[in-house]
C-alpha cells in the first residue's frame, strides 16, 4: 500500500524532519529493501541511515527483517513501511493538534488581553492587573487588544485540521487497512 504524500509531508514537516521524508518516499512503494540500498538512495552513510531507521522503528513506522549474508557472514536488515501505523500516527498527531488548538481558542475567547504599545508585550488581564496595567519591560501603559482576528485564524486552522482528519478516515476506508482506534 502506498501512503499518501500529504501524510508523508505532514509527518516529515511537523514531527520528524527532512531526513525521514527521504526514507518514507523511497520505501513508499517498496517492501523489504536492504539498508545498504536505502543508504545509497538517500545519500547517507550506512550508520546515519540505520540511526534514522531505528528512530522510525521506535515509532513503529517501519519494520525490518534480518537475513544473514552468506558471503560476508553478517546480518543485513531489509526494511518496509508500516502503512497502518503511519496513518495511525498521523491521526494521533492530528487529534493532539486539534485538542491543543481547541484549548487555545477557548483560552483566547474566555480571556481579555492587554498589549504594551512600546515594546509589544502581550499580557492577560490577570497579569495586567498584577502590574497595575504598566509594562514591566518599558514602563508604558497597557492597552486592551482585540484578539478576534487571532481567534478567526485559529478557527480557520482548526477547520483545516478537522478536514485532514476526515480525509484520513476516508483514506483508511478506501484502502481497507485496519487502523488502531484512537482513545
């Protein structure tokens, strides 16, 4: 099964890093690929490649089987992606991001904020009350701010994340793989 590129992009950008993206993209339509072939393909040393693969293994995003090389006598690992675990990891990260964003939106809606016109320090009303509405950095008085634009941006981001979550459910039903249930 091929993992959709959007999921690879999300995991590489938001969680893992560019070096992981290279491995995901290379292994995406392959199974049981030698670690030496992977290292050559992504232009990394075998030790760097193994370190990345072991890190992915710790998240259960890849798996390997080892086979003894009859000529050299050492073990070679052959690697494959775990598509169902990758999608589960992706959905789990989306769930966490959605919860964090919902909490941030709630916090922004339920609180009043003040900003120093001099240095730009942003404080909640409780913090502003504690310092008598005078900036602790520059001494200027704090002005109330309208955070409605920030709330709109956060809500827009929330909609995008929820759409990605719905899309991930659609992907799993289309490709008929079993994904562990999110708690």
